[in-house]
C-alpha cells in the first residue's frame, strides 16, 4: 500500500485509520501487506531500522537522496526518509497553504514505493491511496512499462476523497520525470493542468472507493468534482468497499483514553464520561440534563459547518449543547469560533488535533453530528455507534450506507433547516430515555469490523491477479 498517512504515526483524517488497520485485517486472512509512507518530521526514527541506505532518485537533472526505514509493528511499515522534502511542520502544507513542491514530494513517494517493491517487499499488487499515490500507476504504465520487475504487477487505486486531486501546472511534468505523453484528456491532463488523482483513475487496473453510495455519487456531476465522466468511463472496474472500524482502538469497554468504561449491559460509565466532558469544555453542570452534541472533524468545506452555523441558535434554544473538536481551513475554524463566542455556556470548541480528546467526545456526547456536504465513508459515525453516541448525519456517501432509522437520524437536503429537523427528532427521542437507551443499544450492537471489508479487498486483489495482463507496449488488453 502506498499512502501519505498511516495511523498512529501520521494522521490527519480517516485515510490514516484505514491504512493503519487494513493491513492487519488482511494478514488475518492470510495475505501479506506492507505500507509505504513518507517519514515526516513528527515521526521518530528511534525504534525504526534503516533497511535501505542512500538511494538516488533522478528526475532529469534533479536528484533526491532517500533512505528507507522500517518501523516496528504488525506489518512492514516503510518510511521514506528524505529530509529535504518531508522534514517540515505539516504533511501537505502550513497555515492552509500547500507546499509548493508537493508534486515532487509525492512523486518521490511513488518512486520510493517502486524501490521498496524492487528490493525489500515482493509486490504483486500496488494498492494506492488517494492522489498522493496516483503516480505509482502512472510510472508503471510509462517509465517502468517494460521493467521486468513489474511485469504482471497490478494496481488498485482507492479514492478516499475526490475533493483533493493533486493539481499542478504543466511544467511540473518534467520535474517529476513523467513522460510528456501522459498529458492528454484520457491521461493526466485536467483543464490545462496535471492531475495526480487522474494518474490513479486513468492508469490503475482497478478502482475502488470507500462506500457503495459514494461509488455511485462520484459518477454524477454533483459529486464528481469534474471527474465524473472519467469515472463513468471506468465504471466497469470501479467498486465501493465500505471502510471498517478498528474496535481494538474504538471500544468503550476497553478504551484507556476515556474516564469510565461502559458496555450495553452497564451504561452508567457513559454518564461519567458526559459529566467530565461538560466540565472539560467549561459548560455549566446543568448541561448534563439535555442532549449533548459532539463533533470531531476536519474543519473544511466538506463537513457542513456552514449549515450548522445557520441553525446553531435554534439548536441551543432547544436546550442542547454542542462540543466540537477540529482543525482545518481558517475560514471554517472561524465558523466554530464564532458559534462558541455567540453562545457561551452552550457551544464550546477546541481547535487542534487531539486523539485522546476525540475519544472522550465519542464517549461523553449523546449525539454525534456529521452534516457533511459529501462523505466518502466517514469513520466517526461508526465509532459513535459503538460508543452509544447516536449519529445525526446527512444521508450521503458512507453516512447513508452505515446509519439506519433504527440506529440514528438522517437528513437528505443540504440545508440548515433539514439539519435542525433531524436534531429535533433526536431530541424528541432523547426525552424518552427508555426509547433512547434502546436506540443506543441497537447502535452498539452493530458490527462494522474490518473482516468483511478486508475480505472484499483480498478478493479484488486475487481477481486482478487472475485477470488479463496488460501489454504495456501496446497499452491494450491482450
Ligand atoms: P475524514 O477522513 O474526512 O477526516 P473520517 O470520519 O473518515 O473523516 O475520519 C476522521 C478521523 O480523524 C477519525 O478517526 C477522527 O476521530 C479523526 N479526527 C479528525 N479530526 C480530528 C481532530 N481534530 N483531533 C483528533 N482526531 C481527529
Ligand atoms: C476521507 C473521507 C472519509 C473517509 C476517509 C477514509 O478522508 O473524507 O469519508 O472515511 O477518507 O476512507
């Protein structure tokens, strides 16, 4: 697997959770999986082993010297060390601005992954995640098309989020040693620029995304971010495989990060978690009586802060409180900071990334709100179910696939009004504590563990390997 994130070492969102857990689930099924990610400044190499030293990657006259480390763990996790490119404060940028050399940073990641496959981990399938890994299929179809090491090797490209595409100006092509021939509509050209995500979409042998509904949605103009036609053209190789939840980390019965543990049989610990969460966020003690809404989210356009802000006043007027944790675009962080300033003692916000606090919110809230504009899969709603924290979600992508009438509240239209109505319905059920606890328990009994999804990936890898080969010279199926 090639990815820009893997939990717990490098995480900004759900991609990291997936890449951090899926390899173990695959191993449990008898498959071997290894992961390649960049070694960012925040990753300590103290316990890692250097497994490949000083390898030069050449893009025309430019040279990037990398070393490869292996981190200890359940599966081989290879860290690509190249201080000039990765030893920085952020993964992708700082203060909302992307690093100007991201095209090079993630081209080097792709080339390093090919090196890992050549020397360290015999690879039959490259499973590439999101635009940051999009150049792996592109190099395999061009620069390395006739390299005997990669004959018969297959690629699966998984889209976790179509909204991030890796777009760069055309002159970036020679800077990453890519064949000029890829610059065409059926290749990596996208409205006059180069698109790394198209490297995956056009050149991978198979495509997947992280829920069946999102797989359908991205083939429509409304959700396609300009790529719907390209995806429609490849619909025959595109599948939706729902993400799993790693219950070793997200389970209120065993979670060491929450103040009190609880289960379906004994929910009393949840009340302790709620009380402490209210205190931690500085809300008045009487907030314990009404429904407490929790949010943990990247604060971006995707996640629905704008429609929430429209109705925040009405929500608190209903006697509900909201605690939110997130970080992201300054514009969307502001939405939350303004709501907190406007409704002190009712809405409280923490800006930042804090995994332990994310667990405490999952455990301490009554409702978990995800009013997403779009949501490829979403993991927090699955975690919420397990914590008896009833999800209120917009019916889109994976949210629609994982939440049912019996386990949560869904609304269809992307509007403040629709959101408010769903929250009000939840408050009504909350008022009847027996009905509420029954709903919590139904959610807690749901099983979204990785086994089923990992088996689907495993079957897909096998299907790829059994399928027709691609003659790289002709670029046609033979
Ligand atoms: P996305 O990948 O779009 O951000 P997901 O719901 O798939 O959404 O996954 C988000 C993951 O990142 C969850 O594990 C969530 O708990 C975590 N997360 C998001 N923001 C924060 C934050 N500010 N602090 C801690 N964890 C966060
Ligand atoms: C993306 C999506 C999210 C998904 C995650 C992992 O960041 O926004 O919906 O759960 O990737 O696949």
